[in-house]
C-alpha cells in the first residue's frame, strides 16, 4: 500500500526519531516508531519488537537505523501471500533497494563500521543515520 508524506513531514519525522535516540531509544526503535502507529502498533509494542536490533543486533552487524527502516517497509507494505514467488521477489527487490540506498547514503551497512567508539560522538553520528533511515523508509513506502 502506497503512503504519502511531504518532504517537510519526512524531515520532521527524522528529527523526532533522532530526538528519541537522544533520550534512550536505540536506532532501530527510533526509526520504526515513526511508522508503527500507522501500521497498527502502539509505541510500547513497537519498542519491544525492535529492542534487540540496536547496536547492529548488539554485535555491530546491520545498523539499527536500517533494521528499523526495513521493518517499517514490511509493516506498511501489502503482505506477500504464501507461495507467491513473484510477489516475494518483488518485495525483496524493494528491501534490497532500501538497503543499497542506505549503504550509498551512510557509506556502509554495518553498525561497527559506522559508529564511533566515543559515546558522545556516537549520539551525533547515529542521529544522522536515523534521519537517513526514516527518509529512505518513507521514500520506499511512497513507491
């Protein structure tokens, strides 16, 4: 299902998500929460669902901002019927395009590669990846 947001709305969602990271949400939660309500999830359920995805699954793997964006894409897209291989492949292409756009914008997919060790610097840097995740999720959902 196609969604629509203005550039200003997407920017405001990105700022709100970055602010949530600043008060304790992980990157995945921060991005996903911007889309959860529209997908029928309350904030507590959304936070619980995404709590394991921060810090690259807590081991520095896929950036949580990308994980949150991909989860939003899945939540707000039409479901792929079981056994419909063509629909499965079409959705996989959308997910792949989102990941590739994130890699292009951020320079990498892995949290360990992207984040600085210093926690203060990490807050600032990760806020940028969160904004990017929100932007790319919204753009993917509008296609």
